[in-house]
């Protein structure tokens, strides 16, 4: 029987951890790719740092992360899974002369016209050589697990993705097994059982999982350092062993690299699994801080939440919930229903390219801070991704509230560590608030400030927010917030 997992979205911290964990492992392993076990182990003992080496700059990742990002971005824009769109992205990337591309992948993609042509080339290579069970699909499959609502959906998408470049069914099964393991981690069930359910009767894949279950590190090391170092079951075994038997991001990724062989892919798979289990917080900052294009990776992870219901249905439920909670509230000093603000923030989020979870969170962003609702209740009603965004947008749920200035300083300081989704909703919230303050100041002047806490220096707060968003967020809403705050500063003569 296939493993059936819950249809609730994967928490954002796990999704970010998985994709960033993949990229960090990839970048750390790249300089040692295809070195001997002795050389790799010595490098790890000397201290594994994000220093680059060979053709790789510090923090630069390989085709593993490049293809995973193309897959993630296709899913975010076109759903799970538009094979034609995905193939077009892969083919364009392969034609851009990337620094690193696997032989099997290159054979299928370079010069291909479309998905059908790529699959035909992959099949032809398999018929000529019988050698298309490489690890080039399992290395990139993580985004499928982050977006899928069920393991069956993930497995089907993993097989479709794999067929674009690797004809051997083992490659697709290995990708499906990785996706199932990732989803099991998020669901709190056995990743080994979930992976085993996807490999069927394939001998090498089954033996690889049995070796992990037995804790047979010597057998896995022999795979990684021998003539099977680049095949899909080796990468799967290394990643699962790091997850199950090491269970620590830093030590697990270092162990995967110490085996030598295809160090970047082995560390990428291990990093994805361990990052999913422990979240982005488990990735050492000295590694994460030097990662190339971290913002792009975080945006991709944030856009991968599954859509278990149509957007209109989800927004309708969220608006109804917000009305029940905020229905008697009005905007400060006005008779405008508070839900008008929530609806405006939701519109700004959608206009900024926000996804369904971000739009729902926009309607709920004040429900924990300003009502008796809890983060746990939001998670039960709308899923953990929405709840995490709402929690990040709340500067406190304590009663009585802490002093105004320290509370706002803490909120600003925390923005850099939040996900792009939290920053998008927060930015939309602050922009709509600033617009309302500007309009009201034009009408009633300095009497406006009587509506706020006596200690509240609103212009300091909004200028500080502009600076914080400018440093962390690439959105036209930042420019608009800057413009509105600047106009307020001119009108009030604030220095």
C-alpha cells in the first residue's frame, strides 16, 4: 500500500530548510566532487567551510540547485506539473552553457526542441548504453515534495520530471522515494517506510534502503566511493543515512561529503532531508551567509505551498473568519470597519505577486495580535504555512502589551530573519497603514497623533521600516512605502 500523508501544506520553515539545505550542501560539496574518500575525509577533518575551490566561487552551487530552482519556479507558476513548461526551462538552461551539467542530462536537453524531443533523446541514450539511472533527477526533485498535497501526487510528478532526462525507471523511483521521505519527515512518520513504498521491487534501490535501515555505513561508503558513486540509489542511500543515523544538519552534510565521489549531489540530498527535518535554523549561519542567490532560493521555497482548495474558496473562508474576529472593530479614530484594512492588505499582496497562502495570511495578519485567536487555531483552520506568516506579522500576543518603542524595535530587527512571505504581508500592511495616516493627516493635521499611543513616534517607525524592507525585500511596494513616508515627513516637518 502507498503511504498516504496529510494534505496540509508543509510548514514554511521546513520548506525553506529543505531548499536552502539542498543548496548549501551542494555548494559545500562542489569543490570536492569526484575526489577520493581519503581526500574528501581529510578536507572535512580540516574544517568544512564555504570557501569554494577549483572552478567554484564561495557559496556557488552546481547543476543540482540550478535544476531544482527551475523545477520550483515552474511549479510555482504553472502547477504540479506542467511538463512542457518545465522542459522549456531545462532546455533553455542547458543551452546557456552552464558551468556544470551531467552527461545524461546534457544528452537529453542540449539541442532538444521540447519535452517530447528531450524524452526521445533520453530513451535513445538508454537504448544505446543502458546507463541512465544516474542521480541527476533525485538531486533536483525536492521542490515536488514541498508543493505536493499527497505522496501519490508527488510520486506521479517525480516520475514525469525524471522522464525528461533519465529513461531508466530507477531514476524516477529514486526521485519519488526522496519526495515521499521528505513528506514523511514533515508529517512525523517514517521516512524509510515512505521511501521503501516507492521503490517497488527494484533490487539496488531496495538494498540501499535496507543498508540505511541496518545502519550499514560501510556499505553506503562503498557505494559512494566506488563505481556506483553517481547512480540514483547511492545518492538516496547517503541522504537517508544522514537523516536517520546522523540526524544533525552540520554533521550529516559533512559526513556525506567525507565519503568522496559525487559529493555535491550526496550533500544536496542529505541537506534537503536534514533541512526539512530541522528547519533553516539548523543550517550554520557561516555557511548560509555566503550562499549564492539566497533570496531567489527563499522565494522559490515560499511559493511552493500546495493549493488544497481554489483561491476564491480559501479567501472566502478567511474573510468570514476575519469578520467574526474583527467584526466590531474599526480603524483608529474613524467609523471604517477594520476588515476594510485587511481586504486592502490582501489586494496589495496579490498585486505584488503573492501566492494563495500569503493572500489568506494577509486577511488574518492581525487576528492573533488584536483578537483572542491563537496561532494554533489559525494553523488548525488554515494550515501551518498561513499560521507561520500570521505569527511573523504579529509584534506581540502578550497582554498587556510590552512598551511601544522596544516592541517596535524588536519587530523591525526580526524582519531580516523572517521568510519572504512574512515580509511581503508585513510590507503590504505597513504600506496601507502609511497611506491611511497620510490621508488623515491631510484632513486633520496634528490632531491625528492623538489616536496613537503617547510614546508612539510613528514617523521614526515608518522610516525605520522603509530601511528594513529596503535591505531585505525586492518589491515595488518598498518604493511606494518610501514615497508615502517621505511625503508625510515633508508635510509634518519631521527630522
